[in-house]
């Protein structure tokens, strides 16, 4: 069991190539357990690419190659013996656009536990679905219509459904790729509150374009630029007193 | 400013007279285009309606059959001389002879050999079957004289339906004056009546138009299509899933891809030759069988199904795959739990298009002997059979005039068959379709 601040994820010299193009130029980053780390930077800087390295989602992209290593709890996730399916069960992901399955709300949340065999009985599964929906703050709104399709919910509800789906398998790490970019400010506030609550149980890495969001939800911030980490440190320090002039320029809105 | 020399402001440009002319020209172009579009649809629909209505109109006479009631003496010694009551012995009696005897008794004045033959031609040469069926259903009637309705021969049938003009001079008419007299004798007594032609659906092919039916060809088509579906659907869908979802993108897979696309454009007769060489000559499978027909048509349908399935799989948004991968579904789970169910409507549409093509195909079946005169209705996929389009072709080639409406009726049945297949597919597609 890891305690707060201990290194949960360690990346050393991570380089990613899309065909001939190098998208990441050697990323060394230590991400602490049970805290929220936000990755910020201009479009195309590689923050999403790095996020997708943590659960090997880049594997499915044709022509994508990853060098270097990423350790989660000391296990090299790019080692030969590492099973991708198991890894992705440990490292959940929430995407930019809410993408519930075109199935019922219940089946959306129950899918992960089902394929990983986490719930031996129907009652256990019901319980897991309820807990996940409660933790995602969606239970009150949907408990009487679990059979409705997930795509019938509003955008913010859909995204919370996706979060419930991700945490239903009880992962260690939750990766969020701009989870609020398709949502209005009210839905965004709900999700941010949720992130705040979830960090007690999960290590959260979030990619965001909103500086305010990064400063509100995260404890650590990494500033990416052109495939490099320019600066990494406590969020409060990065936003109040950046050491690097590039970071300062980006944060103050002069570039990016 | 120099700007004003080269360009003017939009609002000024829109007020100029050239602009008004341009606007008019634009509206006119749009009107013209609308007119062309409507004309195109009108012509297409018109041709289709003309074609369908002429086929249906021509087919109407084939759905009825005229019968004449004959007084037939069911003599014991002619039917079951030894009182055996054995249905096999009874069934093998000379029923046609009884009909002829009845006709002779009705017209004792007919003595010449040629006249007698003409007289016998009044009723169908298969009319004995009706007498036999009557006796088998009513065995107590043996020994008495009973009035039994038997179908008239094809020419008499056409005459009653008005398709042969009795006002024509005898030399231009398929029915002789004598036959007219005999027929009028029966008509005057109210012994001629029209019935729905069940024969068309219950019996197999025949040389006699009034005896010929579609049952054999219909069952043959059904069996052939079932074999085609059973072979091409699983193979096609599996091949498409592998190529689209699992296969590495390299030279070999791209060569396979190009060849599948080429295969879809190969003339169908080539598949028939291939089927003849491979299935019949090499594997020694039976000739004229729905099994071989189905296999040949599968070869033809496979590319259609593969292409449609791949297109349908590719159209599933990547966000669904990512969502499933993101919670640790394996590639197979992603495919079978999420992608395939969503792609199903598209896959079914492609399959149905392929099957409908196959159901209307004759050329490849020509090569494997399914374009043949086969009387019996096939019972399984290895018995000899023909298919509906082949039956249409063969009937169209027959010299008897009565086959003309029969051919149209067969076309109507084939169209209804295809319509049913398509309707089934649409039903399943709607069932699989999900709201996003």
C-alpha cells in the first residue's frame, strides 16, 4: 500500500515515435501516489501521448513505438511479461469526449467487473455498480433508470458515468485526458469536486488545457513543451513562482 | 487607399447589376438541377413501374386453371381387378385410359383415329392424376360412375381465358373447330369451371404447361441460398474481422485486400467454371445439387460480404474501442462485445445484398448442371434441383404458348422470394440497431 507522495509512477527516458516523428524526447517524471498530477502545455506538446504511455494505449496505434521505461509500483509496464489487459485494469482511463458504450447505464459500469471476473454473484455486481455510481456522484440521478442507455444522459452525466466505469474495476491509477473539455462550467465543477474526492483512493494523472483547472485540482504540475518536460513541481509553486521563463510565459498566457 | 482599386466592399458588389444577373443565373441553375433530378427519378420509377405492372399483368392467367367435369366410370376390373385394396395397385391403374373412355362415351360419334386423338387432347395428359387422387381419397367410389374435375389441356385453357381468339379462321388457331364443338358441349352443361392453379405451387416442372409448377425450383432456390448463407456468412465475417481488426498492415494483407476487391468484379460464369472444376471434377460432389450451387454462389458472395463487413467495422468510432481497451478488455473482447454488435446492421445489409445477388444468379449454375429439366422437388441439398431464375429461363424457352404467363408468374414468385429475404434482413437489422 502506498502512502501519499510516494512515487507511484516513475518514467525514465520515455521516447515515443509515430513512424519517423519523435513525439516525446525522453520524459523523466515521478508521479506520487494518492495525489493529482496535472500535465499542461500547448497542443501537440506530447502530454496526451505521455498519458497514454502509462496504460500502453499507444500500443494500438499503428506505427507507434515507445522507448524507455515506465514503472508502476516498481513494475516495468513495458517488460515482456507484462500483460496489457491486466495493466489496463490497474490503470483506468477517462477520455476527452464522454464515450459510454451504447448499452444500459448498468451494463456500462458492470462491464469492467464482468470481464475481469470481479463479481462472483449478481448481488456483488449490483453492489459494485452502486458503489461506483455513488463514488462518481451519479447514483442519485440515475438509480431509478439503470436500464436506460448511457448515451441518453447529459454530457456531464455521461462523463461521470465514464468515471464510474473506470473506477468500477478498482484501479490504482486513473488517467484523465482533458475530461472536462467537452463540458460546461457547471458540469466541470462537479467533475473537479469528484476528482478531489477520488484522490484519496486513486493516483490521478490529468491532462488539461485549463490552467485554472490545473491549479484547482492538482497538487503537482508538469509543463510539457515540444515533447519535453520543461518544468515539474508543486502546483502552487509552478503557478505562483515558475522557475522557467517558458513556463511563466505559458501560464501567464503569453504563449500557448 | 489602394485597396479600392482592386476590390470593392461586399455590400457594394452585391448592389451592382452584374451581381443581380449572377444571382438570377444561380437561381436558374438550381431550378434546372432540380428539374433534372426530378426527371431522372421520374424516368427510373416509370420504367420500373412499367416493367413490374407488365409482368404482373402477364402473369395473371397463370394463377387460374380451367377444369372440365368428366363422368368417369370407375370400373372395378380396370382399377383393382383382384379386390386387393392395395393402394399401390390402385395407384398404378390406367387412369388416363378411364378419362379417354369417358370422352368416347360422351361423344360416341367420334370414330376416326385422328379425331379421337384430338378429342383426348381436350383434357390434360396429366389429368389421370386427379382421377387417381379422387379414388385414393374415396375408395368406396370404385364401381360407380363419378363426375371428376380434371384440368383442360393448355390450349383449351388459353381459349377459355380468352388468350386464343375463337373468331380466327381455323388454320390460324391452335384449337380446331371440332374441339370448339366438344368444349361447347361441356360448357353448355355447366361442366367447365375455373379454379385457383395450386399446381403452380405444388408440383415440379413438367413438359405440359398445365402440369408445370414452381415447387421444385422454389425449394431448390431456398436450399441453395441456405447453403450459400451457411458457408459465406461465417467465413466472410471472420475473414473481414481478421483483416480489419487483427491482421498486421503489411504487403501481404494489402495484396489480399486488392484481390478481394478484384474478386467482387469477376464475371459470375467464371465462378461456375471454377465450381465445375473444383467441386464436381475434383471433389466428386453430385452434379445439379443445391450443395454445389450454394458453394459456387458462396464464392461469388464472399467478396461482397467481406467488403461490406470491413466497411461496417471501420465505421465504428474509435472512441468505443478506446473505452473498452481502457478498462482492460482484450482485443477479442473489444471486437466481440462492442465493435461487432454495433457493426451488425451493416454486416447484415451487405450479406443480404450478396444473397439477393446470388438468388438471382443463373450463369454460374449453368456450368454445374442446375439449369436442367428436373421434375422432382428436391428433398435435401444433394438431390438434383434447379433454381427459380433457371426455371424462368427454361420456361421462357418453351414453345407452348401457355408457358408465357407461367414465365411471368415465376418472375413474380422470384421477386416475392427476394422481397421476403430482404424484409427478413431489414427486420433483423432493425433489431440489432442501437441508439447512440
